[in-house]
C-alpha cells in the first residue's frame, strides 16, 4: 500500500486544514500557499498520476474544484487550476492532486 503524505492525511494520521470533504475527495489548504487561496483537491483513493486516473475521476475532480471555488468565493474574479505531473512538471507528492489558486490577480504567465 502506498503511504505518501496525502494518504496519511486522508487516514487521519497527520493533521490538515480541511476545506471540503465527501466520499471521494478531500480538499485541504496548501501548507506553502502561493496565493491568498491555495487549496489541494485530493482523491481519497490513491491515484499516482494522470496515467492512473479515469475520465470519471478527472471529471469529478473538476466538479469538486468548481464547488470549492464557489464555497471560498473566488469564482467571480477567477481562479487557476494546476496539475503538476512528473519531475519536470514539479510534482512533489506521488498522489494525484490539483492545486486551486485564487484570491488575487495571478497574471498570464505560470513560469517566470
């Protein structure tokens, strides 16, 4: 069984600032926020990366992102979703997750 930091948070072994939870997903605040709102949308079932994800899971993740964005009040002015994959993509935790950033103007470029 995979035992990354997100799996430990999901199992309740590590603390996290939870924003949303349902049967399939957990949404927590990022511990190193890059924007006033920086949340992580994490499936409760361990999924390593995009190649392991189903279309259904990806669609559910997008719907959770929209629901949470509405809940935290960033829909009106906009928000960004980021999915890091692999070493060059900046993926640090071997568990599929999506970053939701908002609460300020993020600009048009991701990489400076």
